[in-house]
C-alpha cells in the first residue's frame, strides 16, 4: 500500500509535466483555429483550399513529431550526471528533425502537384499549391522546436513552453492580417500569406525557446544543435524508437480522416456534425496528451532506477486523472449539449438545425468515447516509457483498422444506425486499442519486475 503523501507527490510531479504540455497543445489548436478563421475572411474557395493544405501539412507535421517524441524518454532515462549522454541524444535528435523536416517539405510540395490525379477540384488545387509552398519551410523549425520541447520535458524543466506557444498565437494572427491584406507597403499575398505567417511563427518560436533554454544554467550546457556531429549509434536508436511512434500517429490520423470521408456519405448535415463533435473531442484530447507525455517521462525515469512499483503507481495516477477530467467533460456534454453546440450551429437555419440534431446524438456517444480515447493515448505513453514503441503501432492497426473501421461500417451503414452507429464503431475501435495497450503495458511491467 502506498501512503497518501506518496500518491500526492506522484500527482504533483505528473501535473508539473502534464499541465504545460496540455496547455501547449491547446494553444496549438488555437493557432490552427486562427488560421481557419483568417481563411474564411478571404473567401469560401480559400477556406476549402487552405483547409486541404493544412490537413496535408498537419499529417506530415504529426508524423515528424512522432520521430522525435522518444527523445524526452531517453533524456529522462539517462538520469542525473549523464551529461555527455544527454548531449549526444539532443544532438542526434536535431539531426533527425532536420532530415525529417526537409523530406517532409519535399513531400508536401510534391503532393500539391499530384493531388489532381486523385480527383480533387482543379480550382481548389490552384489555390492550395502556393500555400503548400509557403507552409513547407515551416516543417524544419517546427520539428526543431519539438526537439527542445522534448529535451526540457525529459529534464523536467519545461521552461516558458506555455508562454511561448500562447505568444505565438498573437504573433500568428498579426502576421496573418499583415500578409493577407498587404498593409504598411507589404505585398498582398492572400492565402499564401497565411502559410508564410505560419512558417515564420514556427521559426520565431524555435529561436525564442532556444534563447530561453540557453539562459538556463542546468539546460544550457546540455543543449547541442550540432546535428552534423551526431553519433550514428544514437541516431539509429532514436530512429528505431521514433519510426513506430510516427507510424502510430499517422495511423490514428488516417483512421479519423477515413471516418470523416465515410460520414460524408450520410449527407452534409452528418459531415458538419461529425466535424464539430470531432473538433470538441480533439480539444479534450489535448489534456490526455499532457498526461500521456508526463507519465511517460516519469516512468522512463523510474524504470531506469529499477523502481517498478513506482512506475505502476504513476500509470494508475495518470489513468485516474484522465478519468476525472473526462467525467467532468462528459457531464457537460450530457447536461448542456446546447451550450457546447450552439456556437457552431444557427438552429434558425433549416440546414444547420439538421446538423445540430445529428451533433446532439453524436455528443452522447462522445461522452463515453472520450474515456477510451484518453486511455489509449495514455497507454501509448506508458509503453513509450518502457521503450516499447513498436507495440503501440501494431495495436493501433488492430484497434483502428481491424475493429474500428469495420465496426463503423457495419453499425452505421449495414445496421442502418447512420452517423450515431458510425461513431459507436469509432468508440469500439478506440476501446479495443485502449484495452490492448494497457494489457501490454501490464505484461511488460511484470516482466521487468521479474527480471
């Protein structure tokens, strides 16, 4: 039995790591929301083209972030006094981030040229291609920022992370306006101006974060950006850990994208409802991202110390915290759906009233679905804390693609339950993934305790 002070200490340590990460994730959502609002101010065509460009950019950005996500765990596992090891990890991660960012930028530009072969509207593509060109350079500094983020979290000193991200929202909004409208004698770039603003903000955020860390007496001696001097063995280890995480992130993003396409077959009201409720779940998901990363870092540290009981206790603490947050939000969804949905729908308009009705039923499913979504996200982090990144990818293939997608099709389409049935299938996929991940974590942890 653990004492109450021990549980409180675990909770404080978890909150100290999870809260800055969660707030940073929420700020990132606000950043993309600002871009979307600005696109809508230009025209409906710009919103469609810009939305397509952002979806492609986010897919590559998410997978790139996955490549360097294990950096925090490796830094935490290195422990105190392992300065050279930590420096080697950071240097190697900068090399990986640079190569991944350059390759991602090349893929992004290439996609703009080949999407016409997939039946996309030519007019939309004509607008999207310049924005893709403007977004592409932002991938490298974006991933550099993520490297420093993982480094500071792994060292349990996430300095200024939240404030830098929040400040980037204001800078992004201002740059968007300046580059879209061409004030102060600058060229009027329109939609590509949003892409240029985003790339600029990523670069500025990295530079500010780098300078802040350079002023920290503990972190500065360990921060090495000389990727060209990276140790090949360390690079290889980080790549072996990062590729499965990247694939897992890509698998999850792809799963939700396919479900969105299937929802469109139910009509515009269903697709609109899905978009809104999915965004609400996505916002809530950012809290669990913080818990996932925070618990992952703490478990890496305890496992390196051979303190298996502490690792198990941290896992239980993370899941309990996640359940409490999800329960509070579920009560809001069920007790006051109008409060959550009315900002997105004008019920006086018949078409939007239909979307509101569908969204109300989806919100009921979402109240339960988000518990599974929270558990599976934390489960991925728990396994990452044990240096097990391959299991997460394999399990995601089973949960998302072998269970979730067929269940959505069977319940939604064949059983005739429509959008609500499709979301029940989505929930089944997430629940399966969560159960398999947590079972795998328990088995691996027991093996570690017996070795």
